[in-house]
């Protein structure tokens, strides 16, 4: 695991801000709606920038704007930037997208051979069922499919793979990894179609409730759409950024009293980085050699 030291943090933040600026430029030029999400929203309100111990930027976009954004990026030369999605990046098992810099490198997990550049995360926000029980059922169903995508994307040593057979609760994972070994591409496309079907089941415009299916807060990811209708600007490290108009309802739903600093022992990043390079793109075989030498 590589550590982002205080000495490296200013350079890291500068690269992320550059990507964020490019994202905002594309959105403003094409009348696309986005909102700062999670810790990025808290950072804008509480710190006017990065939470000091945070090391990423998260945004979300209503599904119609998200789809337009993906289409625009696919149709144009982004120069030093690139958009990584589950549709165009091998072994990328997340359902959301990352706007990255081509001249940098990150490999987040040792068990997942997926390399891209430093990034901001872009999450689609979908409409969901008016009935909350049905909305939560769809969220749980999506998470199960997402877990299968992760299972076929990770790589185990043979001994670890066979050890799954000794744990009955892991037999399903063993089966999925076996299918993934023999037909990873086809099974991956199958899972993506199933996730798409859930996400597009309820139109965003007509929905009362919305959901970030790929979000990690489980049931909390479902909430009233009225909380995010309209935007309000805040400053983030000198950039003018957009938050939902009812950002207080949105943030209290997820985090409670978000203006209260957490205990010192919790003030740390929770994002894995087995390798990163802020100056150049390094290929997968080289990274794997470097990891083995540690």
C-alpha cells in the first residue's frame, strides 16, 4: 500500500482540482446538472475545499445529464483527460464513472488488475419506485449484482481460490469466479445489462424518490427527489461548485450533524491505493512487478 504523505498532498489536491475544473467546464458548456456529493459537499460547506484528511472528489448527476455526459465524452477528444466506465475499461467493476488524467496512474486494489489515472468519481442518480419498500428491494438487488461483478473482476491466487470451497458461505463466489475465468467478457456484459435494467426501470423525471444505486450507504441512498431539485453555489478551493438546493436535508440524511468534526482517530482517508504516480502513466505489468518487490 502506498501512503499519501502530507508532503505529497498539495500536488495530489492540485491534480484533482484540475480534473474537477475540466468536469465543471464540460457541464457548464453543455448545460448539464451535477452536484457535489458526500465528503466533497461537506468540504465545500465546512472547509470551502477539501476536508483536510480527505483525498478524493465525488459528484453525482441526474441520470439524463449523466447519460449525456458519457455520450459527449465518447464523441470528443478529451486531450489529457479520459472517462473510465464499466463499458470501456477492462476489469473496472464499479458501475459509476471516473474522469481521469491520462498522464497519471492509480491502481487501487492489489487483487484487481485495473489501472487508470488520478480521478474524480461521477455517480449516476436514478429515479426509483414511489413505494419505499420496492425502492429498497431494487437497491438490494442491484448490490447483489454489483458484488458478482466484483467477484469476477478480482484475481485470486489458486490456493485462495480453492480455499473458497472450504467455506460454504463462499460457494456462490467460487461459482461466479469460475464462470468469470472461462467467460469473463460475456458474463460481465450480462451483469451490466441487469444493472442497467434496474437503473432504467423508473424514469428520473417522473420519480418521487431517487437513488444512487452504486453508492455505499445502502438504504440511505434512497431519498426524496425534492431534496436535490435546484442548485446552490459554494466555493471549493477557489472553484465555484454546485450543491443541491436543499443540501442540508441531503447531508443530514447521510451524516447527521455534518458540521461537527469527527473524533481525531477517524480523521483519515479510507481509500485504498496500492500504487500511484502523479507524474506519468505506468502500465499494469510494471506496477505488478513493483508490488511484488515490496
